[in-house]
C-alpha cells in the first residue's frame, strides 16, 4: 500500500480485493501494519499454538488452532520481509 508517498506494508487475513484504476480496496478480517507487529509476541503465540497441537487434541481443537498459527506465520513473514 502507498500512503503519503511512502510504501506501507500490511499483514492481511482472508478477504476480498477490488482494484480499479489507481485505487485498491481491501475487505479483510485482519490488517496489521508491519511496524505495529511485535515479533517476539507473535513468535510466542505461534509456539504456544504449535505446542497445543502436539498434545492429544480433537479435530475441533486442531481446526480452531490452525488459523491462529497461520496468522502468526503470516505476520512474522511480513515483519521479517519488511526488515530486508
């Protein structure tokens, strides 16, 4: 995303994108600016979720934890990519 002449990087969740001319509209369940992502906090959340998956869990629990891991990994990817 470009705002005020500067690039802005976002971690976004599932949603829709509409691109028309010079404008893009994003409708999503999550959008976090890369500079607002706390890498240590996200890494801790990812590790907790993965540890929970390592326990004997039901299919319902796995289904509820998997999206959390995916969100954490996507946020880490955006944050780390922004650093380079």
